[in-house]
């Protein structure tokens, strides 16, 4: 991923005191933001009036920005600020300065009340650039803006059968698909599973053997027979061709009850190459995995569901059969490839212990969505616990409350059974994504 790209502009007014500080303030803020590894685009001028603001908007429209920082050097006119909001339509942070005579923080409160009334979200910071927490907040908003922009350009394949009948609406695309695309900007691409299997059938055993010999270097213990693993290598190769053919960013593939096990190890192999293949045909969670991977700047997510609850140790045992990335185990020695279905496999492993993880899940429709954004940690599972769990994916998720009360809350708040687990604490960025996309954030 590239650095988040931020536009920086100062606004002031010749009728107010304090405008002479503009250049010095902007210089200090630019340096502070660059220290946070942000790509800062400075306005070519300080905006003293609406003509200046329009010139800056013209400049910034060419810069492919992820977020905007407006430094309130003094009180100014609503109509000038409106230009930045209306023309640029970016996640915006207002930077208020602590000089009483400027009424800077007062103007942020005033203009912020107008934005709230009009349905716009914004953030603000207060202080001087020496306060590192201010530039850290700007970074969070900029990263959220980068994720939102990427999702709006995302091309996600729904792989599997669909009906061509209709009741009182669309034919092979559901009204829900139209609505999801309108809400998040994701472009959905319908791909039949036969497109993958047809390509797979054209790949020779010799080609598959060659590919498998490369993949074996990053594959765990294999219990499936050679014929099955050759079939898995062909599926992997065919899936990569489909990704290239449709210019896809991710796939949500059918797995149940048809094609059980077909895409699991392909999903695991590709996850460690930075490509998401969800094996549940789950569009929403595929999008959220994409968001989380962007927030973490790489890596893979684990997808599981609650299998048991330990109220003594506050542990939710999550399990799944199984497409988890090999890299989410402590080592390849703990990963096992087991046969599943007709010439399919599943990937089993105990998830590695991680001091911070972000747990997420999404539900909703008709523009009203909820996103779980919660922090937890994972603890090590013994070999015996993994075997007792069915030798599938096993995640020992350590939560802050009694395990059963967490499940009760998830049910009470209507959250889906799928839970995504991502290494690292990305709650601040995901909270900002919720804010600017108009999603209800759910915490436990």
C-alpha cells in the first residue's frame, strides 16, 4: 500500500487577528504529519477568501487525496469552508489552534454543528503540532479514507450458482446486491464455479505437479492423497486465471453443500499471497477482510465461528473447516491438510497466540449496516485441544468479559455467527471507517 495522501490547507480571514501565523502553523503541521508517514500535499496558498478556496480545491482535485486537513487559523466564513466540503467530499479533520483571540476552536464547534445538521461527519484536533496525538488522529482518519476509497474501487467476485427467475424485481442480480454496491461502492462480478472447474480440467497433471512442487514449500502436513493434491493445484491455478481475467480484488466462493472443500487450500495459499478467497460465499465479510488487511497493511484474516465457551478463563473457542492462511499458525509443522468432500481438502491449524487482535463481523441491509469492532487477544491452543476440536481451525479467543455474556451480546445485537480475527489493534481505523461510511459500530 502507498502512504495515505493528505491535503493540508490553512483558512483565515483579513478581518480577524492571528492570520499572520498561518505559514508557520502549516509548516509545523506538515512536518508533524510527515513524521507519521503521511504523504502531505500542501495547498499552494493560504485561503483568505472564497477565491483562494476555489483555487485550492482545483489543485486538490488533481491530487488523489484520501483525507483533508483544514487548519482553522482564525474564524472565517461558513461559505468558504463549504467549498472544501462540497467540492472535495473527503474525510476531513479540522485543526483548531489554541490562541484565544482567533476563536479557532469556537469556529470548529460552530461549523461542526452545521455539518452534523446536514448529515456530514468530520473530526477535529486542538493544539499545536508538537502534540503527537493530534497528527496520530489525522493519520487514523487518512487511513480510513484510504480504505474507503479502495473499497469503492473494489471488484469482488461472487462465485457460484444464482437463479434467473424473479418475483418483482431484478433477474440474475438480487436487489440486495444492488443495494450493497450502492452503499459501499463495491463492484460485484458473477462468476460460475464451472468457469474455474473448466479451466482446471484443461491443466495437465504435469503442469499441476510442477506447480505443486513449488507450493509444497509453504504447505503443512498433507493427509490427502496425491490425486487430490494435484486437483487442488489445478484449482489454485485456475482461480488465479479467473482473478486475472476479471481483474478481481477478492472472491466469495460457494462451498456448501456443493463443492465442499474445493476452494479451501486455494484460499489458504492465496491468502499468503495477499489475495482474499472467502469460502463461504459471504460478500460482506469478504469486504471486511479486505478492509482489515488494508488497515494492517498486509497479512491475512482468520474466519471462524463460536464452537464452545469457557466462562472460567473468558475464552471463546472459534472453529472452522477450514481455509485459514498457513501463516497464521506458529509454524508449518502445526498446519494439516485433510481430505474433504469429493477431491477436496480443508486446512486445519491452531491459530498462533497474538497479544492484540481485532474482531469484526458485519450484518445489515437496505443501507443500514452494523460492524463489530472489538479488541481481544488469542492464546495458545495445545495439540490435544486442537485434536479434540476436530483438527480444523481452532482459535482460542480471549475476551474481556465472561465468554457466554459476549455471545449473549452478539445475539442481542443481531451479529452474524462469522467472526473475523485480524492480528493487531485496528479498532481506531475501523471505527473511523464506520463513521464515514455511515455504519453502526458495535462493541461488546
